[in-house]
């Protein structure tokens, strides 16, 4: 009895002398428990909706499973699906179309986006309002944007054709942005650029605003001309931001589906058939689930690998 | 910083500002033309919407909006004669086209689906994201960087690639074309954004606040709820709007995994057809109603846009 009293007193003394940092762990849940309690639901959800399906996709990619034939025996085909995807001329064509789309959208968006950011950074009166207006297109639903641009691109009645003919004198019914093999790849580049230039602009603007004034003042003291200042200060300091914008946009445009599917649905023929559009056809129209799983894995590995290499390059630029 | 020195590199001259301002305003106006055009088309009559040259000045009509919300059938003049006089302005409008209203269209339902799925998934992803972001920000979580990168990398899968196994999984579980299925899916997609953004916001709240609360006898949970959460409210609101806009705009999953009951507006709007082709005024009306909430939210969100679109990687 007396011994327990002593030990209780000892415990009291111990508790009093314990710093609050340790004492708080005694009350309520421990920090570690809370940490896991808070993170676990997110991880469980992602395991169920992302990781498990991914593993399933990997499994399916080695089989000849077809999702529309439930009772058919599923056969293990090894690497045959991968072989077929990588030797399929149509899929290589899709990759070329995707590369064209990716290159030109990035080219125009970086160019126009940077120029706009540079102009906005001159802080003219009312620049905040105009910046917000410029940002609007990128927040809209890409599918709905694609849909209403088909209206603007209508051969005769479309506003786009009318404006072009107004400025060039060409007959508005003489060219079809969506229907022509030569113009359709540019039609999708134009809409994507219209929609996403604000994205590069906003990130470049953050880059420009991150450059402290004293660097420019020092350059002026050193009598650096405006071009020299631009090449040696502005551009290198905005570069990490610009590269980040290109990274995010490239991942998105590599996966591009909604905007282009609504705009051209891959046509005419397959001149605007991006990888994702063909993937949808293989998986949900031709129901070649096994083959399209292999295709999906190849696309994912490509994005993931390219993004990782790119991030390494980005870090090199940042650390310079 | 002196503002009076006109030749300073830091302060652009008045001429530079005027030129820059003019160019930016011209770009902004040009970029708004497509949006203004689709908005105007919503108030045109079908013949006006496809006239050549395109009509900028026209007599506004609500026919597009009426067509958007109704299905109509064409009737013979004899039948039209036999009807009692129209009760409402929209019936009168429809009858002037030799048609009668057969019933409501599916647009209302699809719009409602977008609202239910959007708000449901937003609530869940922000709830999960808030908890996870707090834990990542405040506790030493083993492999934290790997976990965070894993959470982000789930965004790199093309939606169609994710949709293949989800389609099979949902078919087995009976979640295809259900609100619950879409809410779970959008939550899973949005939670990566939510965790990354909110972690940035929590990182900015000084730890001293909580530590003071802990010394005052609060437990960790109490400190989180009573001290940290109120400080996070702006971040939570901004994140919620981002999640809502994503779910609202999403198309690929909705196209592949829903067909009726749970179909949202984006895959539905392009299918609105009238007699002899697409009903452009009705599409214009649908697009306007669908985009309007996003425009309002974007304006509310303008200060946090940069953070949101870069997953919190760039902050002002």
C-alpha cells in the first residue's frame, strides 16, 4: 500500500518535471497515431482507386481479355500485346500526331504566355482586372470548349472563318478548319493555345515578379543595356518557372482527350487522333481490353519516365 | 524605391506602360470573343444563329433556353388549330414554330448530377486532404516525400488508362453509372491536388500557435480543430473551389462510366440536337449556364489561382 503511494508520488514528480513536449503525448492520442489516422484514409482511397486498378491493368496487359465477352476463357499471352502495340503503325502515327500537338502548343503557349506576362509586369493601370479576364478560358471545361469551337469553325457560318476571310479576303466557305487534312492539326493547336496560354502567362508572371528590383538596379549601375539585362537576368531567372509550366502542360497535353475528341473526334481520317483518343477506341469501341491495357501502360511509363528526366533537368536549372 | 526617376529600369516609363497596357487589353478582348459569341448565340433564334454573314446585331430571343429545357414535337396545322390558346410565353414561342412541348429535356437532370457529384466529391476530397495535409505538415511521417510523390503521380495516368480497370471494377461492384461511383472516383482524382495545396497552406501557419495551445492543456486534436482549422479556412475554401471546378469540368470518366442516371453535363451538352442538325442556340444556352458558375468562382479565386494550377509548387 505504502509502496504504491510512494510510486504515485514519484509519478507525480516525474510528470511535473517532464517537459510539455513529452507530456502532451500522454494526453489524448499520440502524435504518431494521429498522423496515421489522418493519412490512412487518403492512402487507402488511392490504393483502391489508383494502385489496385493499375496492378489490374498490368495483369490484363498480359492477357487477351475482352471486356465485352464475359464468359470467354482468358488466356495468358505474355508480351504479345506489348509487341503488337509497339509494332502497330497506327499507334506510331498517333504518337506522331501527339508529338506535333505537344510541340506546337508548347511553342505558342510559351512564346505568347511569356510575352503577355512580360507586358503585364509593366504594371499598367488596371492590369489586375485584365489579367483576370485573360485567365478565364483555362478554367472552363475542355470538352465544352471543344464543342463550342466546332461552332466557331463551321465552314461558312462560323465566326472564325468569317474573321479570317474578313482580314484575308479568302472565301469563308473555301476552307474547313476541322474538315481538312491540312488544317485540322492546326485547328486543335489553336484552340488549345487559346485555352491554355493564360497558364504559362500566370506562371511566368510569378517568375518575373520574383526577380528582386536590386538586381536590375545593379545591372543599370553596370550599364547593361536592355537586351543584355533581358538575356542575362530576366530570362535565366524566369526559366525555372517557365520549365515548370511546360512540365505541367506537357503532361496534360500528352494525356489530352476531352478537348480534341469534342473538337474533331480524331478526324478527318486520323490526322488529329492523339494517343488517348485511339486508346479509347481500342478499349471501349473495339473492346480489346488486353491490348489497350498494354497501350495504357506504355503511355503511363512514357509520361512518368519523361517527367522524371525533365524534373532532373529542372533542378539543374534551378540550382544554377 | 523612387517612382519619380523616369529612366529607371525598375519603374517602366509612362509610354512603355501605355503600349504594354494596350497590347494586353487587345489580347484580352480578342480572347473573349469566342466566349462572347457563344453567349450571344444562346439568345439567337436558330435561323439567326446560322446566318451568313454572322449576325452581331439581332433581335434577342429566349428560344435557345426554351429548347434547352424542353423536348418538342412538330404538329400538323390542323392539330395546332384544335389546341386551346397557349398558357405561357414559352408555349407561345414553341407554337410559333409549329411545335408543341412534349415534356422537359434531360438538361435539368444532367445539371443536377453535375451539382451533386461536384459537391459530394469536393467535400470528401477536401476533408481527406485537410487531414492528410496537416499530418504531412506537422508530424514526422516515415517516407513522407515518397508518399507525397506517390499521391501526385496518380495524376499522371491518362484518364482513359484509369478508366479501363475502373470500368471493370465498377461493373463488378455495381457502381457503374451511379452518383456514389462518380463521387468516389472524382474524390480519388482530386485528393492529390487537395493534399498538395492544403499542405502548402498548413506550412504557412506558424507552429507556435498550436504549441501555445498544447501548453495551455489542449490535446493535439483539440489544437488542430480549434487553432489550426480556423487558420486554414482561406486555404480550404480555395482548395474546395479548385476541386469543384475539376469535378464540374471532367469529361472522360463521365463519358465512359456514366450513360444515364449519373451522367453529368459535359458529355451531355454536345448531344443537344434540334431539327436538321445541332441546335446551336440551345447549345449556346447550355454552355452559358454551365460555364457561368466557373467564371464566378474563377473571379473569387483569382488570388489563389497560381497556387492551384501548380499544385502549390509556385506561390506568390
